[in-house]
C-alpha cells in the first residue's frame, strides 16, 4: 500500500510547526476534541493542516469535550460526555460567548442530558446525541434530543427501545444516520440506524457482517449523500457507505498511524479536497481513500513517548468574516482589544489571528487594521 507520512513527533516541536490554513479569513475549520487537555485543536477544512493546538482552550469547566457548534449569533455550544459512563455533574452541553469564555451549563443531568457524544445544527435547532442507556433521575436515555438556539425547548426526538449506545450522529436528507454500539450479547450491535427528524421512523441503515465494522464511533456526511464512519475496534479504520447504506467503493481504509501498525479512530470528517481527516488516540491524520494513502498531521506525544493528547470527534465550524470581533457584537472595538491583550503571549487560540502559534504584535496589527464595524 502506498503511504505518505508527514508527522509532528512530539508537542515541544509543535509551536514551530503550525501550518497556517487561512484562520483569519471567512472559511471553515475542523475542530478536534482533546480529552487530555480538555480543549479543541483546529485544522484546515480544506487540507487538514494544523492551525492551532489550543483554539478553544480549557475553561475549567469542560470534561472530555467531544463536539461543538457555533451559532449564527456567535455563541458556542460544546457537548461533553463527562467522566465515566452514566450521568455526572460534568456531563451535558455548555455555552461559551467566545472560545474559552464559559457562560453557563445549558443542559446537564438535571434535564436528562448526559454522555453527549454528538451535537449539530439543523433546521434552526440544536440537535444532541446522548450516548448511554443508563437511566438517570430525570429519565434520560440514549437517543436524539433537540432544543432551540437559546437553549430552551428541550425535547426528546427519538429514544429507540432497541438502541444500545449512540456514539455518532450525521445529518442526512430527512433525518440522521447514527452509530449504535451495544454491549449486550443478545442485542444487535455495531450497526448504523437511520432516524427521521421527527423521530417517527427508525430503520437499520447498515448492519455489518461478522468481522466487519466494530464499535462505530463518529458518523459524518459525505458530499455524495453517503456517510463515513470511524470504527474503533475489530478491524479499526474508516468505513464508507452510499446514501442507501450499501458499502461504497472503496469501502474501507485501515488507519495505521505513524508506526504503520494500527490506530483506532474515534473521529472522522471529509475535507474539501476529497480526503478525510481522522482522529484517535494521540494521532490526527488524513486519509486519501481513493489512492489508499495516509498522512500523519499530528502525533501528540512527548519526547519520552508519553501521550499528551487524546483525540476524539471532529466538528466543522464556519469562521466569521470578521475574525477580530471576538465577542460577536458586529464591531472590532475596545472590547476585542481587551480580549486580545488578555491573551497576549499565549500559544494560539482564537486571538491568534494570523495563525502563527502566538498572540503577539502581528495579531494586534491585524485587529487594528480591522477596527470599526464589521463588513456586511
């Protein structure tokens, strides 16, 4: 198998190796949750190149952040499964006014939202995928929930009685394709379900044969209407499906990582160049399923081999046309200047406007150049 390798061997070399991917323009990023640092890394949505290792920094509240969404208002919602299975005080959905600035817990165990493995925007609502079948005091179960953009109106969309554990959720025409992993020996396991947006229709999208996809994690939509799935164990790697649930061609890529052995991916998302970004363990890489090639973007280990990141799911985020407007009030002004100065000298993050790995005079110059009302 042909392979191309581009890897960053350990984190101390990371600051000088950041690959700028237009972080200061109106495009998109792929954010990868890191449960070791309780933060999000940022990668180019076009090439997968690393943009920042601290785009959403640890706010002291996040616990194993999984996915995030950015609302049209500029508010951020972050979904997190918290520590351990079942419900805990760290589970739920939290709100940031800007990356790293905690506002409140929007949903938690008191509202039945625990073990959040997926979160996305669709049809003017926020959709939440809860991934554990343990019933809590509020009666929460594994399934799909929705709420208004302001966090009100939480509603159960679907709690299939046969679902074991929702691990990923991809919006597709008419509904969602979700990964369902069951730990029950007597029940169906490792399958993909298709659930309508009203929750009234639940069908099997794909049931793998023996030796096929095992422990499916994130599910992401493909441009052709199909999905790509990160499978964690058994034959770990990326699985590709057509819109009708049949295996695509090619149907599988075994992620091998920097040692050419095996990497168990938890996250996957298609890039705009036709390849796929994947994340798992200490590795974020890019797979070309057609050419059967793999490129390592990050291997987050110390010089002594200690893991210093644990990557999970991937979220696509649209960047504003006015990146220096940190508080999203449609103007670059003194409030934004204060935010940048408070972040001065830090390694990256949303205040690193030119994506060079440091908040410094270059970023201040960019902010001053954008001073005043945002365009449009």
